[in-house]
């Protein structure tokens, strides 16, 4: 199981936020922005947030569980932890 554990702090934070409540990457990034509720304490850029989520998907810790319409584009993928992601 050690090879699926998140390696970076951003990955741990994204996994924790998604475990608390499934969300799309834009919503996670908004919470981690300097003006977000988490970002006021510890922030990460939007590109790094999406990269962390992509890494969690690659490791099988997070998966798409639905979609929501985007405001100015295509649908947004709602992500949530897998069983392995919850165990980690």
C-alpha cells in the first residue's frame, strides 16, 4: 500500500477535502486559494491543485463520481475518494 500513499502535502490536503465532501477541482482550488477558507491558513495554486488531484486519480485514491454543469465551459467532474483513498 505504500506506493499509493500521497507524496506531497497538496495531495494530502486535496484527499482530505474530497473525503469530507465530494467536489470538482475548481471548488477544491477555490477553497485552497489565498482567499479561501483553507487557503487563509495554507494555500496552493489552482494548477498545483489540479495536478494533485490528477496524481490522486493516477494512484487510484480518487475517482470521478459525477458531473456538474460548468459556468463558462463544459461539465465539471465531481471527485471523491475510492475505498483505498479513504483507507489511506
